[in-house]
């Protein structure tokens, strides 16, 4: 298993690093080269996410055949652009999504249906993580 994360506030990074330690691997950052800081960055992030934009990203190579745990925040009820790009690049079937949400209204499993729809995974099913 490989662990990747995208974060704006470092919350998802902390969770990814804890998961990576449990799995005996390293957590790899997905970088979009954008600054999402300040009120302007926050508003732009919401706009990009709600419009389902993608952005060019950089990250460590994903090993062929490995399952990928992907930790990321929910932005405007959706994926951050870098996460959408990563999913498009790696492929849905290899990814186990671990969405984080501290300020979102998505507080239960029903609220994460968009994540399930995009990844094709049922987050209520037992996993190896």
C-alpha cells in the first residue's frame, strides 16, 4: 500500500502520516503549486472544487499494482482540484479515499456519497486500513 495526501491546513497530512506509520510506509504529498492561503485562496479553492476543475500536479510515482490510500480535505462538498487530477491519473479502482472534514456539513457516511460516486468504493465496507 502507498499513502498519498493533499492538504491546505496540514490536517490531512497529519492523518496520512499516522496511517503511513501504521502501514510501515511513507506518506507522499500531492502538490499543485498553488497557494490556497488567505480568504482569497479559500474562496478560490471552493470555486475550483465546485466547478470540478483539475490542476497540474507533482507527486512521487505510484507503484504499478499497489493500492493507494488517498487522504484529502473536502472542499465545497467535493474534491480539491489536485485530488481530482490524482484520481484521474492513477485510476479509481486503485484508490481508497480517506476524506477529512472539519468545517464541512459532511459529517456522516451519507454525506460522503460524492466521494463514493467518484471512487467507486463503498466507504461503509470493511477495509484493510
